[in-house]
């Protein structure tokens, strides 16, 4: 799909990632087109799966989740069956907010939130005892230095491809 995105589509994506609740009229004003074609473009981006959904960004501390941590998991076996089984277990752990398979010495990286250090320790203990888990390393997050949407666009480039990091 990225090959078909034009500069206006990229501007729409950029603006909606900054504020997904703005009105269509405001979005149209910011990207320099009128409201009806703007709405058609947003709907097309949604239908094509470019816009996968909308979320509210909740301040974790405001809901009692003050501990953010990352867990690095190495499995004993990395067969497709074992990777899928671990992924299914992760889906049931509410404390895990993101889970990525990665290359290298670690098989999975988990981004987690917990109400306190006891809950953090309890989860790490549970994870360490999970089937097929060889090694678990964890790191407490001190503070976020940067937390941006996963996708980024280069509006100045004026073409339909995301830019590479510099």
C-alpha cells in the first residue's frame, strides 16, 4: 500500500497519529484539502488497513500502573509450535502490553506494566517457570526519553514511502 500513498495521505497519517480525535474539518484544514475528500481519504486508509484502528493513550500512573519494565525471554526450543505456544500464553498475561519476536540471543521482548514491584517480581517468577522458558532477563524502565507512534512519515519528501532513519 505504501507505494500508493501520496503527500496528502502521508500528511493525514501524520496528523492523526498526533491527534486521532480531531474533527474531519480540522484535519482537512491541516492537510490543505476540503472536508469531503479528506473524509473519503481517511475512510479509504481505514478500509485498506493503513489505519489499523484508534486508541486512547492512557497515562499508566493515573490508573495505578507505576512500574514499566522490559523482559527478554529465551526459549529452550524455537520450533514454530513452541513459538506459537509461548505467544498464546503471552496473550493471556494482561501485564504484557507488547510482545515482539526478535532475532539474536533473545527470542521475545515483552513490554510490561505493573502496579508495584511485588507484581513485577511475581510476574517474572511466573514467567521463569513457564514451559519451554530457558532464560528470563528483566529491566525496569526509569523514564521514557522518547515514545512516538510506531509509524513515521516524511511529509517533506512528498512521495508515498516512509523514510529511513538517519
